[in-house]
C-alpha cells in the first residue's frame, strides 16, 4: 500500500489568504457595485523598471540569434549576474562577499523552503511569532514539529532577542513580514554572538532590504562582526525590483560556514547547497538573469529606488492616517508593511474594514498566535487607491 508523508497532515491548512479571498468574494457578491481596494496580499503593483524591460527585450533577441542563444545555464547563476550582486549589494557597502558565495535561484521562497534539507531531521528550529509561514511549514513537512516560537510583541518592539533560544537554527527576517519591524545592528549582533557561541545557524531573510532608508539599520546580516561563520542570507528581486511575476532570488553561503557531522567533524555548507541546487534545480532563466543584471546599472538602481520610494510614500500615508486615528502602528517607514494594533479581534476588524470601507487588509492572527489583535496593511497599490482607502478607513474608524 502506498503511504503518504504524514508530516503534510500536520501543516496548518493555508487558511489565511484562502479565507480572505472567500470573504472578499462573498462581500463582492452581496455588493456588486462596491469598489474594493486591496491592501492585503504583499504583491507589487508597479510595472518593471524601463532598464529592466529593455534588458529583457534584448535577452529575447539573444535567444532568437544562433550566435547569442543560451540554453541551460550554470545552476548557480550566470557569472555576469553573480559578479554584479557581489559588487553592488555587498562590496559597495564594505562587505566581504564574493561572487562564488552567491547562488542565484528563482526566488527567495524556494530557498527559504529548501535550505532546511541540508540539516539533520532532529535539529531544533526557532522562528518569530508572527511569522512568514514558509519557514515553519517547510520544516513541518520535513518532520520537524517541535518549533520554538519567539514572541514578537509590542513589549520587545517586535524584535525578539536570543535570550532563552535553545534552537540550532533561527530564521530572522528584517525588515519583517508581517510586522514591518526593523532590527538594529546591536540586535542583530546579539543574534550573531549567540549563534557563534552555540555553533548555531542564522537564516537571514532580507527580502525587504531595499526598503531600508534609515542609514543606521543594517541591510545585511554580514554587517555584524562574525556573521560569516554563522549566517546564510537569502534575498529576493520580488519587492526590490518588482520581479514577483518573473521570479529571481539568491542565497549567500559564505566560504568556511560549517555545520557538523555526527562524529563532530565540520562540514562546509556551500558545497552542500551547491550540490542540492545542481541536483534539483536547473538554473533561473537567462532572460530573468539579464533583467536582474540591469537592476545593477546606475539607471536600474535609480529606477528601482524610485519605485520603492513610491511604495514607501504609500506606507507613510497609511501609517500616519492610522496613527492619527489613535492606533499604535509599527513598520511603514523602512518597510512596505504597516502593522496596526486594532485593540481587539483581528478577523472582526478585517470584516469591519471590508464591510464598511470596502478595504481588504490581512488579519494578523493568520501569521501566528501573537499576530492576534493586529492587522497588516500593505503599501503595494496605486497612490489613488491608497488615498481613497485611507479616506474610507478614516470615516469608519
Ligand atoms: N521572504 C519573505 C519574508 C517574503 O515576504 C516573501 C514574499 O512575500 C518571500 C520571502 C518570497 O520571495 P520570492 O517572491 O522571491 O519567492
């Protein structure tokens, strides 16, 4: 008889966005003329940067030309892109990361989910609560059910410290989804010191790094002393350059970063991750990598920064409107997400905004127990829609 992987039955159903979609559909059916504005799901709304579009067109022309055609590429990503990433994202900030240490993929979600394959079944995992669900679900699928939840609350500014964390691997994400919180260098340094002391690992998700404007907030875990011996960093072009539809991300595994075999010997992680990727992944597309290369040109940097500034402008408007209405808000300054303390049931608040303002948000309870009492409002929409949503919310609140 064929048996299933029982671990799948232990994953929480993907209830959140399905339930939101269900409630929005019911509302629209009951009110067919209502103009619903969606500030819920975290997908970008602005088109790609002109320099990226030009590079994508050029890459299509390459594929139409026998002499410039590219078939399978290197599984780790093309050198032309890995070099630019190393130069612009790291070396220009004074950080020691080489092109060899960067493995390009088709998005951060896959890397966040797949990286756990490198570790033993019994390693202990810690995540924030509330949390981006991928970290938890992929470990549960692999049979790791005993996951330590680190409460992210108003009391700790939504940034838990390592005190009392007994895990072997901790997932950290700053700027955070869903809370929009950012971590200071001292807060990240405390985690790095903890990890080096314990021979533990930090999986640092920097998907929202490009939203940081405060010059004191670290963009990379490698800004902390000692991070190269205890941290893997995962990045995405999704929110940085609007690649949610065309897909690209990368993971940095520093030279010399190790985990341990049962006999205590050190095992370098980059060859393992390279082996995993070359075995199970055939490389991100040539087209997308040429598009990403254009992000690193001066025009690409200017254009993508302008788009993020636009979203940050939306976030500021939402944040200020909710604060003026008397709500405690986090995020929305170096992040596209505003996390609002609704002083009550998060689904009831969601329903109220949907019913009375025709505005879709995300109830915090969907991201974990500590998310109850909050909603996440995303800044990804047109200015016109954000302003209208704010006016409507102000009337209701
Ligand atoms: N990490 C976090 C925290 C995210 O919020 C998201 C997307 O919403 C991702 C990773 C996934 O990024 P990608 O689109 O590159 O798969």
